[in-house]
């Protein structure tokens, strides 16, 4: 069954080792894939997710050792949130305190408990409590118990000048539907079990965002396969006058990219073939994986990459 939702979110980080420590040890996510930025192979590309690296569970990072700090603003992703059991919000509040992670008191948004905090690079994150309803998203059981572990992404909050134009892309192209409003915040929901929420906040006259450490590089939306992706590309062109890049093979999915009307970089990524295409599920994230076109340069690439031990 095809699902409408977020495939992954990709962000920019500082030191690689610090990034791994925070997302695997503090948040308890699985390092699903350790590879490189295909366009800049001197930089790692880390993928974190649930047990199987399901679409909708994945948060990825390009870590640069001395990256300048980004700035939140119009035309950027304001917050990235994770889906956790509602009963675990108290556990997570205590865990973040224990780990020395600055956080706000739990609050209510659209009737859900939300716990906000920042990662070491200043990236705005949130844990959203969701009633357990058998969503089928198997968590990774590592440093956090199964009862409290992150199930996947909940969604993102986008800050744009014209919320309606961005919303039109979400509904007409990606199959989301508007489900709630709260002041300037509009909620759009997909039908995927995880990665199903996009909140769009309209804000005119604010400073534009600036990419850097702690900022989101792009948000990727799900397409079941190449045919579904092509249908979205065609709809973008015919209904919105927006052209995408050519399709790019990212080994674990195939992608096209475009700027939505608010200036945020969007990607359409296929669910197939998935992260087990080059290593078995039980070994995900153990070894540095390179695309075929970079394999001949493995020794040079490994020498240039930061040491993770």
C-alpha cells in the first residue's frame, strides 16, 4: 500500500563523533547507514532511524567539523519532531535532564504532549507523544527501552511567508490533507504510520533562514516507486509550474529535488530499494558503504574522513 508522508529529513551538523553520540546514545536511534555525501565524498552522510530504517523514520546528517552555525528564519524548517509513546513523555523529560540536554517543559499542541529541546548544534527538535495504536513501526532497542524508544519521525514545522502556497504542494502533490489550524499554524497530515505531519507557519517580514550547523538541508517526501514519483513530478509542472531536477540514484532510494514556493528544498524519494540493499538488516550501519562509482576511491576517502573511534 502506498503511503503519503515524509520519507526522511536531512540536516547539517558539526563534529561527526558528537553527532553519532547524541543520536545513538542520548536519543537511542539506530545508525542505519554510514556512507558519504555522494556530491562531496570527503564528508560523511549518517542515516538514523528505527530497527529497519523504514521510510518515515529517517533523520540524516552531513557533519562538517568546523561548520558555521545556521540561523532559523523564513524559508526554512523550524523544527523536526519524533513520534514516541504518549506514556513516555515523563521518561524523556527525566532522560534529557539526566543527559544534560536543555529542554522546555512539556506543552500541548493540537491536543498532543510535546517536549522540545535542541541537539548539540542547536537543531530544534521535539518529542511528540502519540497513543500506542499498533502503527507497526518497530523501534530500535539500544540505549532506550522498547517502551519509550522513538518510533520514527512525527513531522516537521516549516516557516514560510505564504503558508497557503506551500500547503497547496502538500495537498495536491503529496496527498496530505489539512486537519487543523491554530493561529498562524496550519497542520497537514498524511496517512503514513510515521512521518505523517507537516505544520506550516506563515510569518511575513521575518529574516530569512541561513543554512549551517543545526539547520535542515531538505525534507524528503515518499513516493512508492518510480511511477509514483513521476506522477508527482508531472503534477508539480502542470498544476504549479515547478520543475524538478533529473532523477538521482542515492543507492537506497531514487530522488528528485525542487524548491517549494516558500523557498524550502523538497525532495521526492522512492521507498525502494531500501537500506538493506547493500548489507543485511542485522548489520545495518556497521561498515562504511560507498556507491559503486566511488568504490575505486575507497582508500583515499577513508583516509580523508574524520576518525570516529
